[in-house]
C-alpha cells in the first residue's frame, strides 16, 4: 500500500463523505518572503480535500529551515 492510499483511507474513516487525495504536485513550488526564497521544491506533495484549499507538503531539504522558528503549535 502506498503512503497516499493509507492517508486517504485513514482520513475517510475519520470523516466519511469528505474525499481527499495526497499526490505529487504537478509542478515545482517556490515560496518567497521579503525577497528571500523559503521553499524551492521539485518533490512537493499536495493534499486535496473537498471543501478546502490545497495543502502542500515539502521535504525538509527543500525548505530553508534555518530561516524558520519553532512554535508550540501543532496541527494534528
């Protein structure tokens, strides 16, 4: 079973009727802040869920982690 299949199945069990998919992004994703590139990802993944905007996930090696600060916030 692929990771994307596992995530989709788990999410559907938790929220039936809200289909979602998790797949490689169709293009390179870049994000800048104040003129500095924060993310330059050729291997980004995108999560699509009905009723929500796409959410992109990046490998740490494609993110300028040295420019980010940790917080106590959690999204799980």
